[in-house]
């Protein structure tokens, strides 16, 4: 069984573009990415779309579908009403390279700024054991596929370009939280989180959590606990005294 889907697809480069209407064949059981591929194959061979796994695991096919940040390979055509137009646009928060492809490289710059896992000097592989609860916590964060839908949806940068240099977004604040919560880690990244990565800009709206395709509880399990840790440090009387007399 097949039908024509009504697609409105953003075409253009970073500077200029427009929504272009297409009628594309769609088959039962397909996802939006299937229809975009058919569009490439039949009508728009120059359409730029990034994808890789078609299984929700590589994080490449992030885009906005009827205004909602989603993975195209995990968005079933059956969620739309028959005849409903499907509007497909690139992620709004990142610079557009062309059509549906964004430049997300600023995220990798942020990733490199995070001090890596730092066990006590002399610790060798196998020297420590983790409890299952500690393993479970980092396993949740490690489900991240780096689709950057969370960063894309966060209003702190989505609606305020001026915040961009000061706010790294939820994905890498979560990475800091993951390392901070590791029981064998000895580094202190709390001030980096607060000052360089802009944790204080997050006002826990939870939009990031709502769009995460891996259902990671970014706000409750990473950002709020990280805020609590920062608050503990900032309001620790010894830390305050040290800061006041210039020791810390
Ligand atoms: Fe994507 Fe979720 Fe990772 Fe954010 S935390 S980059 S939404 S998988
Ligand atoms: Fe943004 Fe998520 Fe905080 S959407 S404001 S980082 S809870
Ligand atoms: Fe890999 Fe969609 S193609 S997540």
C-alpha cells in the first residue's frame, strides 16, 4: 500500500532558504527518513540530509519535524494524520550548512574542554570496584547518542543567541555530572560547570529531557544534582573563607 505524503522541506544554505513543497510516495511502516530518501531518489537528488544508522543510534538525523526536534529515522509516518503536511526543517539552534544539515561542531569544542576522568595517582585498571548503583547512574548518561536535540531545544541558546558563548547546553553539562558522580574520580569540575559551561543559566525547564530520544532524565539526574553540588561548594563556609582571603 502506498500514498502520497505532503512534505514541506527547508531548502537552502546558511544564509538563505525557503520551504519547498513536495508530494512523495510513502509506504506503510515507513519513517520520515525513508520518505526523505525517496525524495532524494526521485525529485531532489541534491537534498542534503545527514544520517547513518537508521536505527536511532548514531544521532545523525536530528531535525525539526512539524516544529518538534526529533530523529527522522525514529519518527513514524503513521503519527501524522492522512494528508497532514509534514514540515521538515534543520535544527534551529545550530548554523545550517545546507538544507537539513547543521554544523554541530561547537559541541565537540565543548567536549574537549572537560577535564577527563581522573582517578587517584597510581590507580591501575582493576584496582577499584564500583557498586551497581554507581554503574547504573553512569550507564544512563552513557546512553547518549550525541544527537544534540537537547541543546537544540534549550531556550537558553535557542532564543538567546547572546548566551551562546556562556552556555554549553545540557549535553555536556550532563557529561560533567557523569564524571563528577564517578566514585573514583578526584577532579573537581564544579566551578567549570558553573562558570565556563554556564550551569546557572539552566532554569530547569526540562525541555531537554522531553526531547531526548534515549529518555535520559537529563534535568533530574544530571543537571539538578550538579546544581546541588555547585551550591554545596559555593556556600561551604570553608570554601567561602578561602575565597575571601584568596586561597581558593
Ligand atoms: Fe541526544 Fe539525549 Fe544525548 Fe541530548 S542527552 S544529545 S537529547 S541522546
Ligand atoms: Fe535548558 Fe534543559 Fe535546563 S532545556 S534550561 S538545560 S533543564
Ligand atoms: Fe542514526 Fe537516525 S540515522 S539516529
